[in-house]
């Protein structure tokens, strides 16, 4: 195995481990805001690492650029999705009491 194949294998393994921990956290966390954190941060980084490892494996092929485009799409859309989920959770009051220290969306400070 060449050095690039080792790097690719390590990236794919580390990315899949991050995605697994994010999936476990989605099941174990109690409220929407904590689940939102688990669904965006490690899940996105894990997916990007797996796609980067796969792009190294298929380097020189047209499909490598498709993997790069997928990485960019995920990196651009994940913050927007997390923002919308957070706003919806706030509006429907699906968060633990005392969790928010500053309430910029409400009339009063919490």
C-alpha cells in the first residue's frame, strides 16, 4: 500500500467513527438543541473526512470532482439547516428550561 492509500484509509476510518458517535448522540441526547449540535458538528466533519478519503482513493478520475462538490454542498447547507432547526425548536419551545442564558428572540431576558 502506498502512503496515499494509508492516508485515505485513516481519513475514512476517522470520519466514519465521527459519524457513528454523532448517530449515537442523536439517540441519547434529550432535547432538540443538543441533538441539533450532534447532527451538525461531528456528522458534517465525519462526512467530509469520508468523502476526502474516497476522493484520494479515486484521484485522477472524474468522480473525484463529484466528491469535492458533495463536500462543498454539505459545508454550505449544514449551517443553514442547523439555523432553521434551532429557530423551529425555539418557536415550538422544544428546549430545556434554563438552557438559554441570553434570549435574543424573546421579549424578555431569560
